[in-house]
C-alpha cells in the first residue's frame, strides 16, 4: 500500500525528524501559548474532577437505589412462589464489601445467608419449591456439604427441589451438590463429569539444581510437606501416605452421601466414577441424572405441579437473592434483650498486620473475593469483645491455611482474654483450618468441622534459597561489608554455614515445641499424644474428630446453636448474632473513601480491586517470600480437587 494512501503516515515524516525552526516567536505569541496551555490543563483537571465526582455519585446513588429496591421487595412476596436459585461459583464465608471494581455486586451472597434462607423457606407456606440452575462453576466441597444439610431439611417439609444444567461439568464436587436435589435435569447433548478426586503438587528441585538455586528449607516434621516442591523431585513416602488418607476420607464422605441419594452401594458408585465422563444418554442410563430434557419442559412441569396448568398463571418465580434479603432484614431486626454473640471470620492467610487497609474497619483486606487475616485487627476486635459486657460469647469461623506463628499467637492470646472474661469461644472450621489456622483454634471451648475440612498440619517450616551457584554461573560477584558474625545470615547470595543452620533449626524446634504445648493444653491431651497426631500431618474433619483435634461434625449454624446453649438459649434463633468487625454499608464505604483521599496513595485501594484474578498467587507468593527471607511460617497450602 502506498504511503500517500495512509492518512496516518501522510502526517508524519518516516525517515527523518522535522527540522526545528530557529526563528524566535514573538513575545505576544509566547504569552498567548502559555496562557492557552494553562487553560487546557486547568480544564483537564476540572473535567477529571467532574468525571470522578460523577462516577462516585452514580456509584453511591446506585447503592442507595439497590438497597431501597431490596427493602421495597422484602415482605412483598406472592401467596404462591417458587424460589429460583442460580449456582455459578462458590459462595464466600465472609460478606464482601462493595468496591469500585465491582460497584454493583451484591454482598448478600454468603453461604450462611443462603443456608438461613433455605431453612426459612422450609417453614414458609408461600414457598412451594426450589428450581436451581447450575452454571460452569459450583460450590466448594465443604460449602456443598453445608448447603446439602440445609437442603435435606427443606425437602423434609414436603416441598420439591429440582436442579437443571446444560451440562454437569463442574466435577465431582458439582455433582455432589446436585445429587442432594429431588430431581436432576440435564439438557440433551450435555455431559456429566465425575472423574474423581485428585491432589497434585509440582516438584521443582531438578529445575532449581539446573539453574543453580539451592533451597535450604527446614521443617518440623516429616509430614510437613508444604514446600517439598522446592526441596524434593517427587512426593515423599510420608507426604504420599498423608495425602492418600486425606483423599480417601474426602472420597468416602462424598460417595456415601451420593450413593445414599442414588440408592446404590458405595462400591457401585465407585464403578461409575471410574468411567469418569458420561454422554447424555449414558448418564441417564447410569442413573446419574433423572431427566434428559430441556429447561422449558422443566418449567412447565413446575407450573403444572403448583397450579395445575403448564402456563402457571399466578405463579411467580422469585430470585433466591431477593428472598435472602428478607432473611437479612429479619437478622438485623433482633430484640435488644437477646444475648449477643460475636461472629468473627478468620478467612485467608494469617499475617501480622493488614498494612494497606481495605476501606472501613474490616479485619480483612478484600481483593475481590480473596482475603487475608490481619492479626492486629482480629485481636483488637477480640479484646474489645472481652471488655464489652453486651457480648456473651464468640463464634470464630476459620478458613485459613495458616501463616505467621507470631500473628497466630497474637490472635490466640486475645482469645484467651475473651475466655478469661467468662465468655465462651466456639470454632467453626470451613474448608481449611490448618497450621496457623489450627493454632488459633487450639483453646476453643468446642471445635466444629465438616467431614471434608482440611485441618491439623501441626508443624513449622522456614529457611531460604541460596543463589550463590546461580551468581557464579552468571559471572556476578557480590562483595560485602558486615558488622556482626551473622549479619549476612539471611542473604540469598550465600548458603547458611554450619552455625547458622544450627540457629535456624533451634528456631524450628522452638516454634514446634510451643505449637505442641498449645495443642496439648487446649485439647486436654498429653504432649506425647499430640506428638503422635502432629508432625505436620493434615487430617480430614472426620478423622480430626476421631483423634481428638476437633469435637463434633457440624456446620457454622451448629456452632452458633452451641454458642446459644452456652448462654442458656435453645438455639441461634434466640440470640443476636453480630458480625465483628461489622461490614460497612455502601454509603459508609463512600464516606470512608472520600475521607481517606487526603492520604497519599489511597488510589491503591481502587487499583487493588483489579488484582482479583491474581490474588491467590500473590497471597501464596507473599507467604513463600516471608519464609525465604528467613521468617518462619506455619502454613499448609493443600489443594485437593474433586473433579
């Protein structure tokens, strides 16, 4: 193509820069140019301010309108309705605060709110049944277990619960949730994927050796395999033994529930699993689905079942989120005479301090749906509760792989102060409460777990990478000046020497011995008994109850019921449950945001929302970085996939 036909190139000289004119501009023209430039920049600043102000106003107004709409809908339900539930992704434990990256997101979608709504719907005569539809992602295994327990109570009321999907391709955990419904419908041409359970870990030792990176990582004890990926080239016998037991426990818990729903034995269900993938008619013949048909056919069936007519005149399908709003309103309208129990969420990796706070007084940094637990803020909340006579107890919901032992100890000390004030502390464990996550649970009056909860991992690890060989290969020479015999101990430019290895191991021993002691005291066991079940090993929730690390199989609501019983009430319906720290409303978030604009760097709060997709990797990288810079961690990033 000729350059003269390109309007972009016609305006530019391709091979040389324009020659700058040496002629001096007239003084009047220079002043005019300066004034015009100043005017343009001022206009840009004012325009930007107007745009930002407009965006903030729209965001605030939309939040207000959303709240008004929700409040207007609450209680205005028809006399006959079917709850329409969309399941597409996991439900978080912690109610997320609205942020500028997701200004219109609902913060009502939590597993607790959904379960409470299910239990309320079971007793609501206006609700005739539930119609659920599944997207590409389902709930986590633990949340699916909690949801199924509530769904079972709903079905006991005599109301129907149907689930539909174009394909059940979320793996075994997705199918596990679906199996709890009365009927499983799937569209023709769909597939059912139930290939089993997998636990995988990459091993990088050979790669590190090849590039000249030497990991010096020390652990207590043999089962603490969180960072074997750096030190080993394959799974150790101890790690394999622990992982196999964990996978078997999870598989047994899922297969028992599913086979009971299907009316077959667990052995027969295992045969189905071994095939892995089922086409539409194969799934129907195997009994994995009940009906192979289209969504409109299911809707006609529901219409006729409720109204006697396939058109369903007068029948309304009410969004489950809207119904959840009614439950939230009831939770907020508690009697001031009801005993008050604080519900505290410890969700994410445990760190000393939040550093950059999320807007408001939340003890968790919210990057999308992911969080970290800030010990300084969690402990402050607990100490306030210990001194506040209006609180009668605490329920601590834990979903954490661990983190800093110092941070975990800070939280544990605050829990002791709550108990010294005569108030009960009950723990509900979610998907994971391992290492530091178990550390903060050790002194609880009672610990509830789900069968597939991953817990234990009572151990410690720490160390660093030595890059000395890498620098030598690259021809990089590091020189140094030190004051103190061990001044360069944590430098990655050289390996630990013999004396430094002794100090690191002494630190490992100290943390491990103290971890064991806290478990022994909290669980009323001997040190020898704890040592037998510790050694860095992870356990399923069911096995944790058997060996004494937990007390009872139960959900968060079971823990709340127990907390109510400790203050003389029948169950959680007779107490006021208050989330501490209390999540901010959208208007409070806006006010907080504007207030903090005077501080340098507040724009990072907005930008942080953009890191949602990267946060799991960032969180784990930060933990690894802490360890490799010489900090000790009690951490267990165990990943088990129900596929």
